[in-house]
C-alpha cells in the first residue's frame, strides 16, 4: 500500500493550516489537545499515521506552548510509525538569536534545530528565516520558502513603476531590499538606525535620495514596529511621496498596532505566517497558503521545489 499525505494544524497556525488543506483539497487530521490543570499539554492524534507522510503546520512564536505542542506532535507521529515527518514552521521563532553577540547568551536557533531533529522531524519547511544561514544549523533538509512569491505580484499591482523605490529599515536588511530593487529595475536606499538599548531607537539616517519617490520598506519581521515607523517618518522628511511597508512575519508585540495606526505609513502588508491579534485599517494580509500547499505537494511527490525559493 502506497503512503498518503496527512496534514495537521497546531493551535497558533490552525487557520493557515485549514487554508493550506483547502488548496491541497484534503481535510486536516483531527488532534485532541488535552491540557492538564498544571498546564502540561498532551496531543492525541485521532487517526492512524502508520506508513504515511505527515506534515505538522505550526509556527513557533511565543508562548513556548506553541513549540512544545509541535514537538509533542512530532514525537507522537514517530512513535505511531509515520513514514516521514515534516515540521512546517511558517514563522521560525527564536531565529533572531542566531549567534553569540555578547558573553554568556545561548544560540537559541541552533538549540531549536537540535530539539526538532531529536523529536523526530525528517524535514523542516519554513519561510524567510531572519538569518538564512540558520539552515546550516540543521542536519536534515530545510526548505526555505521566499515571501517574494506573494509580495512581487502585490507590488506589480501598485503601478507607477517609474516612481518606485525600495528601502531597508536597517543595514542588516540591505540584501532583501536589493533583491526587490533588482527585480523591478529601480533604486534602493538604506535607513541606518542607532539603538541605545533593545527595542528603542535613538536615531535614524536615510542613505540615498528619495525625493518624489513611492518608497516600499522591506523587512522580514515587524515586531514593535518602532524601526518601521521611524524609518517611514525619516523617508517622508527626506521628500518621499509615499511610504508603505512589506514585512513577512507580523509579530506585532507591545504597542505595535497603536504605532502603525498613528504612523505615516500608507499601508503595512504582511503574510499570514502568524495570526493578527487585532484588526487594523492600515494592515493588509496576503496569504502564503498556496505557496506552502505547492511545496508540500512537491515534497510528497519527490519533485524539486527550488523554483519556489525565488
């Protein structure tokens, strides 16, 4: 008997998982998630997974229960004799802790790679890692999908290509902005920020000419939105005609929603790798479900997915 594909959705990614399943024309497999009075989780897979290709769809954003739920599901599937287990992690939490930038701190991204492998994952699929080299932390295949597959069509709909210009909100994101600038055959600028402490910006300088241009800020994560909103203000002060932003992962913690509503941003466009905590007139969500569904289908059929990386 040949293997079949089975899709599961964790709690934080249930809506995205349901959409992926619809694109694949398959139902999500039921999981009964028990939670004991002390907070411990015990997921119970309701159907047999023996000999099957299993895909668990769950972002690993805080709280840590999201990660723990994914690990327990992987372990349950391995102990139930699943043939192949793929952890589909649209947003890979702790990816910003990818190196020792000061003494006596962990490299959390490497630790998570070890834990996922030890739990029994045969493969990991994710999108827009904060540091692409995190793929090298794994000793199993990692499929690193690129959100440009959904952002490029959106930008094309904006029109006015002659006035278009891309910007990185910090020096670290230059490569992302340069990709879009090259693709649309236009220019890019850099907003150089200076921090005195975490999540608090002391100053911002725009490197490049933005006079009369429609600027698109490019980033992988929008967290407190402080960097993004300050960059938008700096760009307008330098003569930009409009400023909007495209960010893959809407972490949006703290006062992020309030900052975005009060900001000079025309629009913030994000992907549904994480669910929004509240609605906002300035935030537009693009779905990555078709992209993940295609990647899952190709993995199951042992076909190349390299064309999905760009």
